[in-house]
């Protein structure tokens, strides 16, 4: 069977540009637009949880405006890999790094330990906020309930 006559040749030039797909819709875009949570990675979503919690605390306590809130993947355990059994039982969820040499104080939240202790996004957001409240209370020398009156109620 001779097919040379059944399919006309593609026109040349800009007017005859053929699209990638046969329906003329053009190139395919991303699966989800950037505004949709599907497009955000787990790390980006976690960063936004910490940022939201930090903003809530800064509105309540102006002393925290100069404090940096940061996310670290996992805690650095003192003593390297041979930390022992008691260190494995008490993996921290966050810590306070005191500022030195012109650096501001910093509250660090550890992403992986928090993710492993939470089942869904709501529980993760609550745990992130609790960690931020505990660390802010430690930094300011206050009780967690005075940093956030709803601490421990949910």
C-alpha cells in the first residue's frame, strides 16, 4: 500500500508550525499551578509551617522579632555516630542557638523528627507550633503557657 499520497506534507514556515500534540493545544504545562499545595515539596510545606508559627509568635511577643526561625533536616547529635542507646530515645525536635558576634538568636526546628511523629498535615502544624513555643519559652526564660496560652490544650 502506498501511503505517500494519503498524508500531505507539513507546511513550512511560521504559519505552518506544527504543535507538539495533535489536538493543537500546544505544549503541556505543569501538573499543578504553583499556588496549589501539590506543587510544593514536603520541605517547602514544612518551611511554611515554621514560618506561620514564627509569625504568630512574633505578633504575640515583640521580643521575638529579632529571632531567626530556621529548619534543619535532622539534629546533629554530639559525639557523632556512637551516641549510645539513651541518645536514640531522646531525639530533639528543636533547639535554641544563642546569638554570638552580632548574629541573632535562632530557633531551629528539625524537620524529619517532627514529620516522623505526626500523621497528617494538621498534626504536623500543631507539633511544629508546640516546638516553636517551647523553644521560644526557653529562649525568653518563660513558661510555654505564657508564650502561647493554648499550649498543651489540643
